[in-house]
C-alpha cells in the first residue's frame, strides 16, 4: 500500500493538509455538496481523527486521514455480519469486538491469547480467531485491514518498538496463509507509546500488551 512508503516529509505535508481540512470543516456548507463529495470529505476528516486516536501521534492521524479520504467507511450488512461472527468466535476469550466511530470493526486482542512475553510467534489460541477473521475476506475486495502491535513499558524502546511491529507482521503473515492478500494489510507497531491502562500495575501492563486488528469497508465512492 502507498501508505507504507510515505517518507517523513510526506507525513508532515499530509498532516498539515489534514489539519487545515479539519479546521475548515466548521466553515464548510456540507448541505451544498453532492453525496459523493460529502462522503469523501467526511471520510477524510473522521479518518484523520480516528488515526490520531489509534496511533496517538501525527503519523497515526495521517494514516487515518489517507484511508478515510478514499471515500469514507461504511457499516454494511457484511460488516455487521462479520462483527457478529467475530463476537461468536471470541466469546469468553477476553477479546473485545467493537464498531469504531468511523465504522471500522476493531478486535482488541490481549497478550494472554496472542503472544508470549518478548515473543512474536502467534499462540495456538489466537489461530481460530484469525481463521474466522480471514473467512470471506477474499470475496470482499473493498475491505482494508490494519494490524497494530503494542507492548507495556517493561524494557527499552529499542526492544519494544520492533517487537510490536513483529507481532503485527506475524498476524498479517498468518492471515496471508489463510488467503488474505497481504497487500491489503497495513501493519504498524506502537511499542509502549499508546497505553490503555496504567503501566504501574501488573494488570495494567497486561492490558497494554495487545494487538489491535481493524477491518474497514470503503464506500461505493471509493470503489468506483
């Protein structure tokens, strides 16, 4: 995907553009736009905000904005069915399956079923979940997948940052072995930089050691 190859300067320029777009939304006459133009504009703005929330930095905002700008995400019957299937597949595992504000399906997968401490090899308990996630995606060419790895704050950034990337890549490679085109999958690692709990407690560190998988379907505007 093109996002993988954008340099630092490109990210800065895109982030600047996204900032001006979001600031200008308050003055835009959305009612005068065609449905397609409105979807594209809303997708870009919401995508940027979602990317910032997920990534916790400007790069995350740019990633979200670029994906959303393709025409916005839709919550179709396919997405609703996929969410229901993932809820069934993950029942009792501790995996949280949610719909994000910008219509992405999100799986928050804790480390106790995903990866051993300090390792990037997928645990056996994660395989059935990824099998279900991969099911049917080959027939859904308008869907995009993002996998983001996270760690706690134990150890240095020199260890945690690449480990989080390696975990995301392991999940991607497993999905590829189940028929998902790896070119549709964007992987990233946040290391310890995007905690969702207090790293000063064992329970908090366990929550922060996680992998997040996002599935999004583009609108028809992007598909044309």
